């Protein structure tokens, strides 16, 4: 349950049968295609609150792309005049051409710089929008916790949100820009190449046949053949990129886990085991790299041949007309350039296939995460009668469980159906099956929807969940104590009183110190800090999940007595198995496992006087 939740409200969802879950893990034959799924997820950026600015930047990017296309057109026209001047040995025309190329350079600089700024702003804006959208869906009502239990290809959500969204937004605009550029270039140089080709006369069976714009047809055939071969050779590259990204994500996630649990690993001297685990994961990275290298090598064999041939082929095709005197040297070079630009525009798939493969693999990873979150809502959390519902009600003063049964995500029963009422002021100890007790608390918190039944909490009350290991964000100690509230909401005296009360007076002077508190503090100190949060929050309903298991008996007794004294009217539900806990609870629930599932029974107990408890 990471950290603390308060004022839990709304409804959460529940379980599915095993058949439902397996069906959910299979692809739906009626599901939208890749392009439609991508537009449904990411297209909203152009229709949101900032759509005017977004569309203005998009139009500006298209206009600047047209400006970029005009550069090679100007260079093509300039080349014709330059080589004609060289052929005629005209110094005056040569100097004019030098001046003109200077103007073209200045114009190109302006276009390129403006284009870069607009494109990068659009890329970051789209990435920011997508990141916010995924984070809103993921970090909502425990979805980040629940999704880990769903089958499907949505592991390592941190990498998908941080890296794959970046690639999705940046590369999509890069590819869109390059495709638009090539399309406009094709339109521009198709017209130029058509005019420069003239008319080719071919004799067929004794009849003369005129073929206007023959070089354009040659360029089209050349590009189509090259693109077709490249698509066939490059097809394995898509799968290779996808597999490699999966291996890389697993390796990054394992490294992050070691960083997060460094202290525990060091205490257990587990470095050797972690090195072995990382070595195995990196072997997967190497396999993915090698498979991608093999696929790229096949692609490069063709690309290297194709690029060299593309430079020589247009001159060889147009050379006979120059030799016969039909065209000048300037027209020959202009024709060769136009041919190269036309073939280059038509070769967009060849040039961009590796990057497009990487982009599609990242988009699929983002879509899989989004689809899993949608599926979680559609098939689990939004099914009225197929999940555990947690609601707030004004007419209820107690915590009630009505027909509540808890399941695993695959439909396996964890806790049989039961009814229970916890009245205000009750102090309930919950013991027995460890898995069942944890699932029960998760259900009350609204983050374990699998099962059925209704859990009702009183409205307008504060609820506090304290897990076994409190979540301590990387922030100032004041922010840690106030979490999930803001640091500014916690006054010095209130924070200091709480720290002193729980036995952490040495931390009072470090309220505004920034540190990795989950590493700096020992486990018992972190549990004491959890009680300090409790005193600051002063909730009406308290749920403790093995929150004193690392404390020695005197410290445990001290903190529980402190809680009773400071919050005498609070309702307490505790998961724990220490003998010392019994004296602080008037009711005891036992979750017993029989025949694979758990049933709940209650033992009624009287709270012992404080003197007996101390004894």
C-alpha cells in the first residue's frame, strides 16, 4: 500500500474469472489497427485546451518545411547557371553565382533555425501532454499497483512512460516532417525532371514511339524496385528492435531495483547474486543487440550499394544527350540533381525504415500500457457486480463489510464471503493467513478490486494506512512527514512535537534537510517516523499493517500506548502477530486457511488494564 491514503472514496473494482482473464490477455481480432489506436491515444493533443497554439505551431512547421524544400530547388536552378557559366568560361556570371549562393546560405540558416525551434517546441509539448495523460491514468485509484497483476505486455511502466513516450513524440514528428519534406520535394522535382527529360523517341517494331518525361519514369521504376527490395530485407528489423527494447527495459528496471534496495542488498551481502542476475539480463540485451545488428547488416548491404548507384546512375542515364549536344553541361548537372532528388524523395521508406521500426516498437509499448489501463477499468473496475465496491456513506457510522469475498486476479478465491461491522472506537487485531490479511487491507484501501461485495466507510472521516515499510519520498524531512500533503502545510512546532513524541528528537534540527531518508534511517526509525505521520495526521480510522514488527517489545508498547493516549477516539485495525498487540485490541479477527481458501472468524476479547498490559 505504499505510504498513506486518506479520505478514501469512490468505487473500485473487482475480480474476473480465470477464463475472463485469459481472454483479456489475448489480442482482440476486432480491435482497432495500429494507426487508429495511436491516433486515439495521441491525437487529443491537437484538440485539447491548447489546440490553437498547437495548430499554429503545426502550420508554422509545414510552412517552414516548404521553405526547406525551396532550398534544393534554388540550388538546382543555381547549378544549371553555374555550370553553364563554367562551360562558357564567363567570369562575370561566375561572380554573380557566388553572390547568389551567399544569399541562399543566409536564407537557409534562417529557415533551419526557425524550423528547429518550432519542431522541438512541438515535440516537447506533445511529449508533455502524453506523459501527463499516461501518468493520470496510471497514478489513479491504485492503478499502478493493480496493473502489475494483469496478464499482458505492459511490464516496466516507468520505462514506457519515461523513454518510450519520448521516442513516440519526438520520432513521430521527425518522421512526419521528413515524409512531408520528401512529398513536397517529389512534387517539385517531378515537374523539373519532366521538363528536363524532353521527349525520347523509341522505335518499336518499325514504328517510332515518343515518350515524354522518360527520365521521370526511369526514376520511378528505380525507386520502386529499390524500396521493394529494402522492405523485404528490412522486415526482420522491426521484430529485432522490439525484442531489443524489451531486453533493455528489463535491464534498466533491475538496475533501478538494486539502487532502491541497496542497503538491504549490502546487509545481506547479495552483490554476487545481483551481479549474476544482471549478467543474465545483460546477456539478453546482447542477444537483442546482435539480432538487430544482423538485421541492420542485411539492410546496410543493400543501402550501401543503392546509395553509390544513386549518385552515378542519373549522370549515366542523361550523359548520351549531353554527348550528342542536345543539352548543355548545366542542364546535364541540373538533370542529374533532379533525378537524385526525385529518387531520394521516393526512397523515404529505405532511409527511414530502421528509425520507423524503433518508433513503432516504442509506440506499441506505450499503447500496451494504455490498453492495459483501459482494460483494467473496463473489465474489472467498472463492472458493477463483478468487483469489490468501496463507498462512502453519510448514513453509515461504522465500517461494514457486506457479502465481501476476496479473489486473486485470476479468479482464485482468497477469502470466502463474510459480513462484518467495525464500530467507531473499536480496536481490532487481525491475524492468521498473511496473504489474506494483506488483501483485506488492500480491499479496504480501494486498491484491491478483485472479488465481490460492498465495503462501506463513514463519509467525512479521515483514514490513515500505515504499511510495514512507510514510503519515504526523496525530499526534505518536513515533506516526508507531511506526505502526501505539502511541506508548507506542516508547522515547525507540530513536526518537532511529533518527532520527539515517537523517540526521534535527533531529527528535529533536520526538518528542512534533503536526503534519501529510506536509506539514511534504519527500519525501526522508519517505523517510528510512520507513527509521527500518524500523530500529525490525527485520523479517525487507523489501519496498521505490521507497522511495529521491527521494533523491540518496549518500543512497540511505547508507541501503541502513545497512539491510544493521543488518539483515544480513533478506530484501529491492526495486522500483526506479536503477543504484545493483544493487550491493545478488544476484538480479534482470525483468517484461517482451509481447503485452499480462507474463512474469517472472530474472537471477542476485553482490553486489559494498562497495568496488566505493562506487566
